[in-house]
């Protein structure tokens, strides 16, 4: 009689994707002048988009103990992501958002707010205690003086074997000193292993001939400074994705656009989820084979988000059905 093992087999732990960034309330301006609050913040939106696509996501910034902070935390957890730091008594960040012809513009209130109430040493200790995965940051976290803390955390994460993901996502209207802000963004981006930038980001950073047709040339800059995976988005034109020597570009699916809030976050979150779900972190050759599929999934996910009001990324079942 054959002896059968009765030992239980624990499934392999999913690669963690940790998001270091702002979580805030987008106060949407209405035609009558009133403001309607919506949960938001670029890294927060990305955390939701990535978790909804099946990745194991942790959010590395405190949530306030105020009403807005509780709503942000509840929504994060409802969408299968985790908060990794203790709550803060500081208030929640606010953004006033005005949408004109589908395009949002922002004004931010970010002094002494909860998502900036953390210590570098505490985050590094968390990184040390976890198996290495992907650490994502960008957007307002690259703005002085916050970028000093972010640079220390990113440098420590790289030493520990984490992959660094950066979404440039510039917000120059918030900066008191735009040249200093752009320099800080360049310093953070220089540490990226994987990087996303929009056409607007590229123009603000001084790149010439910013278009989808010239995307391969634009990506060369980031690949030359050490990135192994680069995504460039061009709004309604579409997007370009490069992994190693493999690349593809695609047009944005045609949808009834309600607004574009969170479209870039959904796009990049879909890429991150696709890469970690298929275990490609240290397997560039497999990621290279998947470039067309990864790009198509990200484009469709972003299009679904744009067909909804505010940032509402699709879950994996909805995206699979749309594909």
C-alpha cells in the first residue's frame, strides 16, 4: 500500500506591493460652488487598483483618526488592501478638484496632515521584517521637503532587495518652488526600477517631441538611468510599455468618458498587479513575453475607470470579462 503524505501544503506567499504615498479627500467642485468629498490621492488610488487585480497590497502611510481618515481606511480594507502604520491624530489631507471637459485640476492642503505623520526608521523596520516585494511611491511624495524622507526609505528598500516603482505624476501647481520640485522628482526617479510617466510629466520635465509616436525614444532616457520597465501614457492617444528590449504601444479603448480621475493610477496599478501575479519580479524574460498582454490589460482597466465617475478601478473579474 502506498504511503500518502498528510502534511498540509501552505501556498506560497504572494509578493507584497507596498504603497508609500498620500491618502486624501478629493473635494469635487460642483456647479453651484459646493464641494462633494471623494476618497482619493494618487498612491491611494493605485493601491486600490492593484489590490482589486489580485495583488497583496499594503499602504505605508498613516490614516487620520478623523471621519475622513476612517472612511479612507474602511474603503482600503473593503478593497482587500491593508494599512501598515498606526493611525494619526493629524487631519486628513484635502484636495479641491475642478473638472473641466473631463480633465481634473487640483489645489492641495497638505501641511501637518496624517499621511505625512511617519518616521523613516519605522518604515525601514517594516521593510526589514517583510519578504522583499515592490515598493511604490511618487506623486506628492516626491515634493520637497517630503522627498528627503522618501529618498531615505527608497534607498533602504533597494539595499534590502525591494523593487522600486515610481509614478512621476507631477503636481507643479502645489509646489512653492517648481525648479526644486522638479529636481527632487528627478532624484526619486533616478532610484526607480520600474517607472511610469504621463505626457504631461514628460513635458514638465523638459522632454522634447512628447508623443506616442516618439515614445521609444523617450523611454530610452529612463532605461539608460537604470529602469528595467517603463510605461509612458498619452491620454486618449494610448500608451507605451517597455520591459528590457521588448516593447509595445496601444491605443486607448473608446469609451463614454465620465472623467479621467485615477486613470493613470489604474493603468500602472494594473501593470504592477500583472507582474506580481505572474511572478515576474526577478524574471525579466517572462515579463518581456507578457508586454502586449500587460499593456492591453492596463489600457482596458484605465478605460473602464474613465467610464465611471471618480476613481473606481475595475476588479479582476470585471477586467477579465471586458477582455
